[in-house]
C-alpha cells in the first residue's frame, strides 16, 4: 500500500485542512503520515506579513522538507501561496473550494453602513485594509496577527469591535455563530485562492504518487479558477504584501475572472471582469493582469514596494 507523508503547519486551522486532505487520500486506500511544524509566519507575530520581508512566510520551512524528501506533499491555504513558486516546486492539486467571501466576527450586532457609530476592525491584511478604507472610510482598521483562536481572544479582550476573516476558516473552525456581517464578493473581492486548499510538491515526486494524489484530491473546477487567479497575481508579481484581489467562477466552458488592485490607503482602486475559455485559464489571468498594469497598476505597485522598503 502506498504511504504519503503530508507536511502541515501546526495551527488548528492548518491541521483541520491537513486532516481533511488525509481523509480524502485514505478513502482511496492511501495511507498517510502527518509531519507538522511552525513556519516563519507563525512565529513572527509583531509585524505585518508585508513587513516580514520574505515571500514564503508560511511555506519556506515546508518547502525545505519537500526538497529533502522528508514529506511528499505540503498542504496550504491557497491564498497564502506566493504567485511564483521557487524552482523545483509545483502545485499539483486544488481541493473543492469553500465559499470564498470575507466576514466580520463579533459578540454583538453591527451596522456597517452607520457612519455615525465608530467601528474598529481587526485585520492585518493589506487588501482588507485598503478595501475597508475604499468602501467604508468611517471604519478604523487595527493590526491583528495570530491564529484564529488568538485573534478571538484579542477580540474578547476588547482589542477591536469585530474581526475580519475568511468565511472558509471561520466555518472550518466552527465559529459561524459569531458572524455578524458577510461581505458580497462582487463588491469586496477576495484574495486569489481564498477558500481553497492547495497541494504543493517537489518536482522530483514520483509520477506514480503524483497521479494518485491528483486523482484523490484535485477538483477540476477549482483548478481552472485558481490557475486564472494565480496567473493574474503572477503578472503583478504579487502575494500577501499587495492589495490585489481576484476571484474566478466557471460557467460551462467559460471562466469569468474579476480581479484588480488598490493602493495601500484605498483611495485608488481598479477592478475589471473578463471572460475567457475554460481550456486556457492562465491566458485570461495574464490578460487581466496586463490591463491592470497598463492602467496605473505599475505606478501603484512601485509606490507600494517603496513603502514596504522603508
């Protein structure tokens, strides 16, 4: 019987995702062994992701184990993956996607439209901060790092009025009852990959294991959408440190991709929707990326990089 060694971060959410992946493999008669570890992004909590200064803040340590053969695959939240992987690594599968929108968590009802009532939102995502500033300028964002349980403890302690998080992580951890607002993906477009689990492997993984893993885990619809979204982000040479966003949906033999970019304070935002053939999702993503770059995107990205370099 084939055995797959699975690398994962140690957080509760990461382990939930990894255990879900292992169950899918086990259902196909494949044995699994989990190897869990902390990554740089888990250990450094006093700085934003953009300020840590590493592209693979949640993946670097896992990739070291992939490289030396300690693990066969690594399980990631697709939204945490940099747009261009280091040489000798690839994403070989994408699981069925959970709902991809953002939500607010709190202990009492809120009215996001009420401009007269102060509201502090806990988030360290540059995208969420920019979009909050753009659509809800009366709301104040306050930095909030750490795993989901740590953030909820900070919420209970009064560090903010509500937390802003991905619905997928909230529902996987069983905190649905704390949701006080759900954002519409048409307005508040999620980051590339949100709601989907990505499976990373070294290019040296055997063809046999690669085939078994793809057959057990890969969702064709998710893969098409993620390839379009990630091609867009790759054009922008982006990751967690830029306020870019992208969300694709598959309709028959066509993909519809909505994606864009904001500046850090949200005073400028450009978003566009394109449709293309499902058989070539990366072409669609690249075309939309070129449009953003050619319409003040390059200048905006240069300004963002200058701020991060300070």
